[in-house]
């Protein structure tokens, strides 16, 4: 009986395994953040925004 139950559990585990996604299935789903913006300008701007956010959090914590 234990052997039979073990086989059933193994079979359920195998059948419920999620299929792996292919790159082509998800290609284009993420928005491109720099549309029309120079890459270096985007990096500089987002780093500055992140630093401002950290500074605000630090000010609130003190």
C-alpha cells in the first residue's frame, strides 16, 4: 500500500511540473525603458532618482 501511494505521489509530481518557457514566448513583453532617450542620460537620471530616494529614506529614519 505504501509503495502504491509513493508511486501515485511521484506520478502527480511529474505531471504537475510546469513547462519551461521559451525565450520567444516572452520576447517583447517587457517595456523598453529608454524609448527615445540616450542610454547614458537614462543611466544618469535613474541613478540620481535612486540616490534621492535613498536620501529621503535616510532623512525619515533619523
